[in-house]
């Protein structure tokens, strides 16, 4: 188990985006030897050095040194990077650590049979992973084992969670399949894609009826975190018990009209495409040019005046 080998086990974190950055720093601060693997000209090398991480090298070299290899780079690159820089450089007995079940479940990465393969996926973005660690609080996280030839994979996953600041009681056992399908669906159909469109649409409806953009933002977006916090603490029913009679009665009348059976049918179609691998196939074809174009394309999910109001109230 990892705690018995502090300073002796090398954890190669491949990628230094939001999640990779938090993971590398938390592991480092927990006393483990961390090596960050990045492209030669990656600007993230400078960021990693500023964060106090001294072992920064190429992806192949990081993998060669890593007893545990963490896939902390974008999912759409997993298959390509694994084939070119990871597979042939793995140490004997190395563990592959995934933050998302997608690449394994949908076959983008086909690991050697003699390699432990684990999933440890914190329920939050990198910023939250780091903030919780620094305040000695714990996020919840999914964990799973896909391959366990060493018979130590479950213990490795639990020890890594501890090193990230995730308490054992906050760990939820799952499978790579369930995490992959559930996570993708949740992002698209509820938490990110659909929620963004719901907020934007409500904002536009109020604005088109003469309500100032700032006011519209405050009504449909600004208080969202308060409602979500109530749901997280008390459930949907508990949230309704803690809001006004007006809000409760209005929700009963309007909610089922907006989110009706047609919406459910569309969600089922999205889930079907995810389960059949259609979404992953498209994701796997994205190149750097496509990623750059996403920022422009994503404008359909927001409104410039809403963004302006958000910036004002975030200060």
C-alpha cells in the first residue's frame, strides 16, 4: 500500500490541466514522489515549476519512471497518447490510474493484462479537489478496479484517495462502465449542457419581456448555487420544504410543463448514443483545431449580457 512507501513510489501524472494540477500537488504535499509528464513545449511546464513540482519531463520518460501512471490529460487524446508514448514505456508491475471510465470501457485504451488498472474519480473539478485538500475537507469520489493481477489494486485505489484528501467513507464503489456512461450522461443531459441552456433560455425570456439583463441574471442564475446546496444537503423534497410557499406552488405548476415526457425521450436518445459508443467515437476524432473551435461553437450555450452580469457579481 502506498502509505508504507512514501518517497519510494513514483507517481507519473500525465497532463497538468485543472484536475492533473490538483492531483499532482495533493500527492506531492502528502509526501509522494510525483513526476509530471508533458509535451516538450507545453506552457504547463512553467506552471508546474511555479507550483513547486521539480520533476517535470516528457511523457515517455515520466511513464518509464512511474510506478503509477495517472491519465490526467483530455479523454479524446487517451488512445493516441497511450499508443505513442505510454504503452511501450510502462514499467513492469505499473498501475494505470484513470480519472474517468471512458477510455477503458469504450476501448480507446487496451491495457496489458498483467497491469493493474484502477479508477479514482473525484466528484468535482480540480479547483475543488485542491481547495478541499487545503481545508482538510473531503469530496466524494468513485473508485473501481478493472484489472487486478497484483491483488493490490483495491488497496492502491484507497491509498491514493487518502493521499488526495478523500475520506474512505466518501468513496463510492462502481464499475468503469457505470462511471463512464453515468458521467457523460450527467454532464450532457443535466449538469452542464441542459442546465446551461435552461439558464440561458430563462434569461432570454425575461430580457425579451423588458427586464434588465442584470436583473434577469440575478433571477435565473445567481441563486442557483444556493438551491443546489439545499438539494445536496436535504434532497429535492428537503429543498422544497426550505423555500417559500410561492416558489413551492409555482414549481409544482411549472416544473412538469417545462421538463415533460418529450424531454425524457430526448434524454433517453442521448443515453442510447452514449451507451452505443457514438459519442465517444466522435470525441476520439477531435484534434487540436477542433478543440480550439469549440470555444466559438459553445457560444450557443450562453449570452454575452449574461456573461457580463456574471463577471460583475463574481467580484
